[in-house]
C-alpha cells in the first residue's frame, strides 16, 4: 500500500476498525515510512487532546436539559421570514420585462414583402451580387400582389 492509501486509513487503524487484511497492510507500511508514522503520531496526539478536554467546562444541568427536550419531543420554532419589498418589487419588474418580451414581437406590424425585397434589391445592386436575379423576383412578387383575389 502506498502513503496515500495508508493515510486514508490511519484513523481507522488507530481505532482498530480495519479489516485484518487492511490492518496488516497498513501495519506493514508504517515501519518503512517515517512520514506516515509521523502522521499517525499527530493523529494520536489530537485524539489525546480531545480525550483530555471531554467534559471540561460543561455544566451538569446542560445534558439534563437536552434529555428533557428529547423526551418531550419538542421542536424549537423556526424563524419566520417576511418577503421584503425589494423582492416583491424585483419580481414585479421581472414579470413586466417578461410580458414585454413575449408580447412586443406580436404587436409590431410586419413589413410588406415588396418593401423588404426592394431594400434587398438596392443593397444587392451595390455589391458583387448585382446580377439582376433579385429584380426578376421583385417584379414577379409585385405582379402577384397586384393580380391577387
């Protein structure tokens, strides 16, 4: 096992909570690796500090109060939050923007096809696409619109 694998299992090794196979693997690595031995020593010193500090300064009535609440199965009330005016105003503004975005394109009048084709013809005549094909299309569209029902 490499150092990375050993360090993942050091706490369980120290607590004797590893399988026999894994414990043997970690135990075989430790005599050969000073860095992992130092890590295990640091882990043990932290555990010793925690053991010495357990119960220090805790009042005896503290646990009695906790047990009483657990026995009564009471819950602490959750704080109620109010919707602030800023949130309500922001939501209203978002709804207004959404309504404008959804409704605006439908209320704008569409430009007639002949106007669009005419503008396109003027632009096409200025560039390399000035081959006259668009003029034929514009003429055909204009005559179709005049003949209509």
